[in-house]
């Protein structure tokens, strides 16, 4: 699902704010000028969701594909997406 929010991605002692574009139960696509290697173990935090252990699977230009180690429950993801849409409506 397409989203527009900032994800916090921790790699070791470094924390990067990355623009999230797509989020699914199994992972997400983010964009950043940061340099995190493919295969890196990271901790991802999206606003309003618990932090999740994840792995950087691919990088293309400034875009990264990140896979969560455990799926987000569908009900949790749907509720979170509803909240994100409400925030967008309120901002516009």
C-alpha cells in the first residue's frame, strides 16, 4: 500500500529518517540519501507501529527494499493505514 510518512531506520549506532513509499505485511520501500548496505540488519520504526527487526534486501539509486523478519498482522496494518489516510486528509 502506498503511504507518505517518515520511517526511522536504525543500522548499528546510526539512525536514519527515510521517506516510506510502500508498506506491506512483509516489508517496505523507502527512499533516502543514506548509505546502508544490502544485507544489513536494521530496526524499522513507523509512526504509530512497534519497531520491527528487518533486513535491507535491495538498493536501487536512493530507493531501498526492506523485509520485516515477522509479518505485520493484516488487521494491524489495515488499522495503521486508515490512521495514515486520516492524517493526510486532516493535513489537506
